[in-house]
């Protein structure tokens, strides 16, 4: 039926069914409410079935295709409304108060236009859409596809299950063309209810709220995909995917990806809204601030957002949410003034924030709000951080399962500034160790490290110096920190493995040479691991300015002569499991007072602590060592020797010259072969009677060879 633009086409007073029928070119001027294709009167019903089409109909007022005035309109099968327009509301369909509109199966509204609600305008009515398509529609003001508002005291209810709003094709996006206007896909206004289940909102655009805009309304989204929507403005252009103003928003199992806002909230922009997000994924969204999520206080009402489980960001290509402005903050989440954001578990799964970026602050989270809370399995991965503006903190509201749980970047690096607080029932001291602090960069390759004390406050740690800056730092740099005459720092960056090995027989390695040449006392921390480093043979040989080394990198097996002749070394590092030889390792370390424990992997301790004349605390030695020749020879201050494990077979002159030694326990059997146990206690003049404890079944053997072992009185031996 073709009206040739002379009038509207049909009125439905009772039940009107269109079966495989096309209505086109209907037109109503301003003297008619609208419905140039069909006007559905109160009490009337319009049913479109099969491949029925209403196309190219227009109204000067509302409802270019269909005007539902309190009646019912249903679309079934592949029926569609296309190319219709209205100068006011509802280019495709206008639904008046008390009316009902239902779309089913594969029906569609395509390429319709109006001032508001390009496809559908809902005025205090009910709309149900199932597995349908709204695409290519356009509004000047708001609601490129759908606009829903309250009429009097009657709010609209829009329920959509399945289907697509928008699309990926060139002409499939729904859009709003007017400056400052909202909701490229959907716009719902005061007190309305929008329920979306398994809906795809894709590729729509508007100056603000590219995908969905909700004002003071209740929005529920379940298993939806909000993808590649964008804002088109160059100012105050917020909410690429979803933009809510007050009201309530609940999102469950949704994917929000690839959306873009010119200003704030690439994925989601929340202003004063109470929001619950459960098991959702935010990836690849961009905005100047709040690439993934942006929260804002509006009309004295701060946004409250609770995120249970799910992921914000990712490590694969294009998964990062980005804050791209020159002063862009909050790649993953932007927590605005007085707003509250909570990360918590969904069951046993916590929210993970990873891989996001910000041009300025807060790659993971930017906190300028009242509260940012974490509990359970919530985690901000090491590639992201939580940036805290002045006087802002993270509240730990329950035991955290991950360590580390987050890295904090404070605006102010000052001691005793709180960065963590404990929620009710939380022992904060048990949680602070699960957080790290971004180092405070002082210069290229030079930074101050910080930690968090047991009360949640910042505390200075060591300096960090990139290896290629070591010499200039000790020159010294104006940023060098010296305490009590000692420069304590951790080396970062790349250290060639051969720089921790001898440069030649009885020559220190290049790293040690740099320290030695500075004439500065150094307390050093090495990286936890250094590629290809297995040997530290004579690495610090004769480095008189090394006073402390906190750690040995993993993977080292050879520590022969490592600290030989380090006469100012007062603190020895823990010896990692895997080291096999410690021959002459600490020989001549005359200031060393406490020895490190020896793991079971070490076999050779020949001369290990020889001439450590101030050593007072012997190591615990695990079974596995076989050679202890002259291990403690010349340790004049040692009063109590270590327990010698049963694995030891060589003890030649082990304690020679230990003039203060009073006792020791030998768990090994005596061996009279050659000189294996000869002069073990030579010049040990302070040995007490019964001071040398030996296995009871070996007691007589030891007594019989007391003289050979350098013991003048056999009664120095006693059995155990």
C-alpha cells in the first residue's frame, strides 16, 4: 500500500494484522498526532508478521512509522520498519502512556530518524524487545535508537533480551547528531527502568554517552556486550560505552570493550550512581580520564561502585584501558572526589586490574575519592599501580589473598603519611606486607625506595641505583644518601654476569672495582636474579669498602673466594640453596661477626671463615658438607663452634688458633687416614673439660687420638 505522501495509511481500532504486507510513503502533517504508517488507537492492536514492512513514512509530530496511543503493537518474524521519520519523537515507533510495544524473533527497525528516539520513543509506556535489531537510526537530541521517559507519574519500562542495537557495518550505528546530547544507542530518563539481557550494543555514537545514557533511572544489564561505542564531542564528552546520572546500575557478566570517550569514562561514566558490577570485563576502552571506569560526585551525591570479581584490562594486544589525555589519570579506574569504589570477591574470584595505562597518574587506579577498598582476591597486578592523591588511602576491608595485592604510588613521598587503613576486624599489620610502593625517581637511574610500616604509613627504605649509574652515584651524586658513613642501595638494571666474577686470579670483579675505586663504604643489595650468573668466584675479592651484601642472586653455585679479604664486611648474606663450594669465601673478613648458615648443597668449606678474627656467631651447617679444612682457623673471638654434621670427612686444622673456643659438637666419625683430623684444635687454649661433644660410640676413638687433633687432655671429649 503506497500513500504517495498524501496522508497516513491505516488506523487500528481493533486488531489489525499485517501479513507479508508493505506500507510505504505515508505522511501526516502537524495537524495529526502521527503514525503515518499505522495509528494504533487506545484499545487497538497492530500485529506485523512474516516479511511485512512499513517504510519511508513520516510525521511532522511523532511516530513516523507507528503511533501507539494506549493500544498494543507487536512485531514478529522478519517484519521491519525502515526509513521512517518524525520531526519530534519516535522516527520508527512512538508509544504513548498506557501503550505496549513488543518486538520478537528477527524483526528490526532500521534507518529511522527523529528529534528524540530515532527508532523508538517510549512515553510512560512498556516496551519488550526479544532477539531483534535496531540499527542505522538517528536522533538530533537524545536516544539514537531508543528514548524512554516518564509521563506524569508513569515511568517507562524497557526490557530487551538478545539482539543487537547498532552494528559493525558503516551504516549500522545508531547515532545522536546534536551537540551536547546523549545516548547514541539508548536514552532513559527520570525513574524509568531499563533491563538488558544478552544484548549487543555496538558501534553507536553521540556527543555524550555513545552507547547508553540513563538519568535517575534503574538499569540492569546481564551478559551484555557494550562494544566500540564512542562519543563525538570535543568538550564534556563523557561515557563512551555507558553513562549514568544518579539512579542505580547493576551489571553482571558483561563485556565492555573498545569504547571511547573524548573526555571521561571510556567504558563507563558514573555520576552519583549506586553501581554494582559483578564478573564483568573491561578492555580496550579509552578516555582522557578513566579509560575503563570514571566515577564522579554530582549534585552533592558521590558515586558508589562495588566491583565483585571480573577483570579490568589485560595483557594481550588492545586489552589495556587507557587514560590518554595530557593530564590523563586512571587507566583502569578513576575514583573521583568523595566517591567510593570497592574491589571484592564474587564467590572466590576477586577483581583483577592489569595492563592498563595512564598518560599521567594511576595506570591501574587513580584515587581522589573518599574510599578505595580492597578485600579477598582483589589484585592490581605489578604492571599497574594505585595512585593516591594527598591524604587518600586504600582501605583493606578483609584479608587479602594475593601478595603483592597492589603497588601504591603516593602523591606525597613523606614518612609517616598514611597510605593504608584497616577496615573493621582487619589486623592491618598482617596486610601491609602485601603492598609495595613505587620508588620515588630522583634522576635518571636513581630512585628512593619506600615501604609501608605496620601502621600503614610510608617509611623510607634503600636507594635504588641502575648499574650503569653506579659510578656517578658514588662520585657522589647530589641524590646519594649516606648514613653513618655508609651508602646503602640496591642495584637495578642489567648487570653482566661476568661483572660479579674475578677479572683474573686474586682480582675483584668489575662491580666490586667500581665500589672500591669510590673509596665509599657501601651496603649493597643485588637483584634477586641475574641472567647466566652461576659463579661469583672472587667477585668481591679484596673490596675493602664493601661493608654489607644483603643477598646472593638465585642460581649461583660457586662462591669460592667471593668475599676474600673484604676487611670491612660486617654483614654476610644468606647463602642460597644450590651453592656447592664456599672455599675461602669469607677468608680474611676481619670485621665479620656473624656467619651465615650453610645449606646442605655446599660440599666444600675449606678455609671458608679463616682469619675472621672477630667472628663470634658460628653458622648452622646442614649435612652435606665434607671438607672443613681450616674452616674456622684463626677465628680468635669464637667461643662456641658450630655443630659439625656427620657428612664431614676432612677437618684438618679446622679450629686452629681459635683461642677463645670453649666447646663444639662433632657428629662425624673420627678418621685416622693421613691427616684428615690432624690438628683440628691446635692452639685452642680455652677448651673446657667435656667441651668437645662426640658420638658415644666414637668417644674412645677420639680420646685415643686427642694429641693428634691438638688436644692435650683427653677429658676435653665427652660422649652424647
